C-alpha cells in the first residue's frame, strides 16, 4: 500500500469526516489530530463554528495535539464520554494547552 492517505482499510478522509461532525461550536484554539500512518487533520475552533481541515491553518500552530490509531481517534470524536474514555484508557494521547480541552463542546452522538 503506497498511498499515504490510507491506513489499513480506512482513508484519512474518514477521520476528517468524523472531525467535521464532532464539535458543536468553536473552542478558541486549534487541535491537530495525528492518526497513525496518515496525514494530520486540523480542527480550527477559533470562530463560532469549528472547522475541520486537511491542511494546517496558515501561519498558525496547533494549541493541542491528539495522537492515536485512526479507529481510536474516530471513536473519541463520537462524544465527550468517548473522548474521556479513549484518553483515560491510553488509546489516544493528548498534549499541549489543556485549557483548550476544557472549552470543547462535542456534538451529540451521530
């Protein structure tokens, strides 16, 4: 498998699609999701509505970074409870400005 947008059977766009639906509102920062064996995805929460992007916002650094397997990141994006569970169980790793995490408002489960 030579396509850098693929990891296992799931394309990076699948994580992006989950991220686009995950946040109910902006949170005053930028989160970078780093799926294993896949390009990063950025969630720009600096405006009223959070926006998922396949490219880094121009001239901006991430405030918070989430790392993990694609499946774990997609599950974490399902709800606040799922995010807490994935983090506390070690399926995803979160670093950076934790005040951004306290401002997150996840959309209801899809």
